[in-house]
């Protein structure tokens, strides 16, 4: 008959998984000693069989428990050895490559800080909008060329009215919602990605980071608008830069302006960013159209506002002297590291 004390002594001498497997086959395997003991019980008398069965069952239970503890010990030891091999050295030289924000994210955060310092609320909005939000709510009729497929990216999903949802083409898509959400008077800055069908070149892209600021209050005028723009651009660009205002048409403002900055790359000689004009179209702006004020359930005779919208990549290009905005998204680590 198997002696439990002797079997446990044998198990204690096991020093590796190979010996442990041999032990299992000798004592607990299908052809092991315990199974052989159970087989010979058929020749015993009923009372003796009962007594013998109880003894063998107790031996098997205790021996199995001891075996499993030993097995677990070896498994943990193997894991620890592997962890030692795969150990990451956190004391690596600090001069090794480290991650950082992209230049566009850095510039966006810098712009946000300027706006926050002037008391603006930051609201990112959402990228998927309805045609009403993107066009009609900001005084762009659905017959406007900008609503066509060559300018706007339409989705298969539809809004409750049955019209296809779209990827916003500008952050003005949230203008009316934001006025109603936060109430007036209001100073709000809304950054985020926008999408348009466009040919990619040194100053255009299909997806780009855009941002809009809007101020709504009583008795606002173009004088307030010009003063605010000068302070904002000086704070964002960290320097005085020559700008010019050109009258321009935008459905959601009246009057509207284009604000250009003198090219910091070539100073007006010639480069791919300004295309030889010496000026970079920096942003669009103007006084909020009365129809947009009405869409926000406000009286345009009492309330007025001004808005401006800008591509973050263009501001970054002007600020850091970058001649081609495609550098921001082409995955070139040499460019990314130079601004880390």
C-alpha cells in the first residue's frame, strides 16, 4: 500500500518540471500506483473494500493538493524568469526619443489660452451635423454652391427629416446652437476639425483644423471687432505682424472681411505659401448677419455680434515660418521632432 508520508517526501525532492511530471506519472497518472491500488480493491470483502477505499481517497486528495501547489510554484518561477528577461529599463538615457504634442495641437492650445485670458468659453462642438446646422442656420441657402458634393462630404446616415448628415465644413455650424446654449452676452471660441472636397497643395487640405470665435452683445460695432482682432492676433502670434482687411462676402456676416498677414517666409518676394503675392489669407471675419441673430431667437435691433474663423494650420505656418501645410500631416518625423 502507498504511504502518504513517503510520497510527500518524494514530492519534496522534486526540483524541476521534468521531475514533477515523472512524479505525477508514478503516483497520479492513469497507470500510476494509486490507480493500481484502486484496481485490486475488487477482490476485497465489502467491509474491507469500504475501509480501503476511504484510505486511498484521502491519500489521493492530499497528494493531488500537494502536487498542484508544487506545480503552481514552478509556474510562478517561470513567469518571474520571463519577466526578468522582458524587464523594461526605466532608467534609460533621457536623451532618447520622447513623444510630444503635434505642432498643430500645440498651436491650438496656445490659441485657447489667449482666448481664455480674454474671457472666452471653449466649446468643440461635433463633426457630424445636419444640413440645416451647417448651412441654413447661418444664412447659407441650400441653393448655394457650397452645398454641392464637390464642396461638402455627405454621409449615408440621415437626420430625422430624412436628409443626409454631413461632415461640417466650418465651425459656424454650431453658432446658433451655441448662442442658444450659453445665452447672451456671449464670448465663445470653437476649435475642431472640418472637412471639404478640396485639392491638396501648400495651403489647402481635405481635412484641416479650423476654429471660430464669436462675440454677441449689445451695441457692438466694427470698431470693437478691429480692436479685438488686433489683440488676439498679437497674442496668438507673439509679435506685431502687418495685416490688411479686404471687404469680402460671406453669407453669415454683414459686412464681411478677409484678413491677410504679410508673408513671414519670403517677405513678399515669392514662396509656395503666398504664391508670390506677399500676403497670406489668414482668416475671414465680419459682423454677424441679422438673420443668424434671428435664428438664435434674438432681436437683431437689440443684439449684434462679430465672428472670425481661421485655419489653425495657417496660423501655425505664419507663426513658425512653415512654407507647406502638408508637413503637418505627412508623418515626417524630422519635421515633428524639430518642433517637439
